[in-house]
């Protein structure tokens, strides 16, 4: 039996679940200027996935890489959601 597929499915579910609040809280406290951090994380995780000898670990790193890169898009969309009033704006952050 191939448990790796189920474990990777669960890991992708958890990674997506982790990045969703990271984007929301990141935009709330830091604004969309946080995108270079997500870019750096995506590039680092992607490079690590290329050189990871363990297949399972390489896939996990690739999931983290692409979730980080996708979060850049979500960060800019989160800013629009805040402007529409769907999420609260941080009153202490300068605009």
C-alpha cells in the first residue's frame, strides 16, 4: 500500500490551512509589503526541493514553495477584500 500519497494529501491540506491565516494576518499587520518575504520563502523552498534526496521531503518542500508563491497573489487580493469591507482593516497601520 502507498501511504505516501495519503500523507502528502494531508500535508497539502495542512499547508494550505496554515497559509490562509498567514496571508490574512500578514496583510492585517504588515500590508501587501510582505510579498517579498513570501517570494523569498518560495524560492528557498523551491531550491531546497530540487536538491532534496528524499522524494517525500522534496514534494513537501515543493508544496511549501508553491504555497508561498501563491500567497503573493492572495496577499494582493486580501488587500482588495479589506478595501471592500469583507475583512477588517488594521486601524493602527499607516496607509
